[in-house]
C-alpha cells in the first residue's frame, strides 16, 4: 500500500512475447477453433491478466494480425533490398515475393492473413481492414519489383506493373489456401510458371 491505495500488481510477462505465442496458435488453428482456455495455456498468463493487459480474444486476434503484418512485410522488404543490392535480376526477386514463407517448416502452413480471409471473408470489418492493409502493402512490394524489371526490360510490358502484381498476389493467395487445406502443391513449379509468364 502507498498513500492508502493498493499498488497495481507488477506485470510478469512481456506483451510482445505473449502476442507472438498467441499469433502462432491462431495461425495453426484459426480463430474459431481456438478457445480462450487454449490461449491462456499457450501464453502461460492468467485469463484476467490477459484481459487486463491485452484485451479479449477478438482483440488478441487483431494484435496477432498486426504483429504478423509487421514481421512478414519487414522480412520481405529486407530480403528484397538484399537481393537488389546483390544485383539479382527482377525475376529472382519476384520469385522470392511469390513463394516467401510457403515452404517454411518454422511456422504453420500457408499465411495467417490468407487464413483470416478464408475464415472471416467480409463479415468482420476489423479483420477485413487488417487483411486489406496487409495485402495492399504486399502488393506495393511486388509492383515495385515488377516496375524495376520493366524498366530494364527483364519483365513484360504488356500489362501495367500493378495489374501484373495483382495477378501474382492472387495466385499466391490461392496457393496458400490450397496449402492450408493440406493439398500437396509443388510451389517451385507454380513459381516457375509465373516467372515464365512475367519474363520479357
């Protein structure tokens, strides 16, 4: 007690670490198949402490989507920059952007945002905003790489960079969905088909 008032209990967990754990849980199981009890067990934080510090299940999901957005786009942008600085051709960079994360064994299959779209569609404005924002940013990365490739005549000019980027992103989302469904897909083969299509 201090001045006649109880001091709030000191928080014993790290918000970022907890959101990271919860993000992977949602990624593995989806929103509707994840219970609050599972979130509590995964995070190791008491339910009331979670509510007080980070919010309810829906709020936690939105925070998980936000964290995924930041991590994924940062990783993609850094790798794109590294490839550009190494003098790699535009097709190599686009191959990276098309298949990034799809064959990794470090996280669940597919992409958390694609899973969110599949689960919610347009029924939840907050989730829709999060997924739209993410894919707009991803689209910008792809379109920029295509535009540079068109400028040095490595990429076809038959369509605008944005039109080509939208087609590539839609193909990636479709492939992610198939992977999430457990369908065995040859990611390298799909990637090569698109790179052949984009080649000048």
